[in-house]
C-alpha cells in the first residue's frame, strides 16, 4: 500500500510539472508527401497482455521490436520480426516507474529510459540487467521537483531524463531532460565525461530536450522540443547547427546503413488540442545536413494516422515504427519509394 501511494504521488507530480510549451506548425513549406502504408494488426498480444500509453519503441539487429508502455505497471515487451509476442523484460525491476523511451545499441543491448525513477537500465540481449545510470529517489525523499532546473546538476543524478544514444566507441549520451535541460556524455562504462546545456532559447541552451540520436560520425542530434528545433552537437558536445523548420520534435531517430537519414516527428500533442490537429502530426524525412526530403502522416486515431508519437524507430529507413501515447498503440509503417526532391536546410 505504501508503494502504491508513493507511486501515485510521483506520477501526479510528473504529469503536473515541467515546462509548458505550445505545439508549433512547422515552418517548412511545399514539402513532398511520401506515400506510405500501415501494416494492419502487426502486433499480436496475448489475451491477458495490453498496451497502455505507447511511450517507447525500438528494434534490434534481428528485427525484433521492443515496446515500452505505461500501463497498470510500466512494461517492456518484446515481439519478433513478424509481430508475435515473445516476452516481457524486467518485470518488477526497481528502475521501472514511468516509462519514457527504449533504445537498442549496436550489440543488441536494450536500454530502458524511465523518467519516473530517474534511471536508465541496460539489459543484455538475454534480458539481464548489466548497467544502471542515475538513482531512484527513496520513498522518504518524496517526489523530485522538476519545475526549476538544478543550478549545478550532479554528474550521475538525472531529473526526468528522456532518451539515450551512443557513438561508435560506445560513449553514452543522455538527454536530461524535463528538469536539468542538458545533454550528458559518459564513456562506455558509465563514467561521466561532461555535460552541456541550461534552460533557455539561445543556441546551445535547451527547453525540454525530449529525444536524442547519434550519427555514424558521432554527431549528437537533440530534439529541443520546447524551443521547436533540433540542435546538432559534435562529439565533444559543441553546438554546430540548428534545424528549426520542422515544428516541435517529440521524437527523432537516425537510420542505419551507409546513407543515414534523420526522421523528426512534429507530434500531435497528447493533450489533444483541437487547434493543433490540422497543423501537426506529420513526420519529416531529412538528410543529416537538415535538407528535408519529404514528410508523411497526419494527426488522428485511425490506422495510418498518428496520435501523439512519442518515439520513432527507423533502423530500416523504409520501415518506421511508432509508439503513440493517446491511441495506446504502436504501428509499423512502410514507406514507398519517392523521387528525389528537397526543401530547406539548416542555419
């Protein structure tokens, strides 16, 4: 009973705190539409297993799909390449409280980012815990305040961190997050290297860094959601570029292969404001230099529509997986070939 009361209090505090922003209509114009389809009923759940809010989604090298969902209890579910249910991972793990993202690294380790526990849990492919970052507040400490960023954030303490990524050497990059407005770099063993960022709108500052991805050259892309832009940093976290023409990035991902693409979701908010329905919901496909190649999707609850995309997976740039909050679902999207046309770049 004590744990239930504590958990409920923490969740209320999470929902009711943090920076407030207005979802933006993207500045990009005359963007080509990419033809696509949604695979119907791709995910096959057992009779007694349900999706809650679709929060995180990722694939491994075998094509297996991992869905991190907020339900009665936070759950990390695995499906095979055909959408058949395989297993639940980490059931009862101390680091699970309020899901935010899941990613899979080059060695097929599964990383669960949990904003409720302020922890990131690394599972090996067998589903065993092999590393943790951050620390869950003890029950006696109460909920962690997040409305005001910490003046000097501690190296190993997060404040509702949001996402994780890696470079080719295994260095770890964390977007942190709702409270600290920074990006943190650790080595492959979890040793702190540096952090950058503070709350604000100047280049290099952040306002809810909500999503992160790293390209093959080690550049770090941060979805600076509250500032309606993607910021690009080099591997030492020096700010390089800003892409501010694709709305508020709730989710970003970078595809695999020799030619990488950046995908950015200007998500229809989970608060479902009527005024944003016709101007949000689309996903942009971009070159890494910020050139927009096309877009697909619109806001809605029907198949092929998107209801608050919270995370994207684009390991294969022609097969996109979405985790959606408001519709309590995940979708597999197949993009059709397009003729090469481009729109706008970075500044």
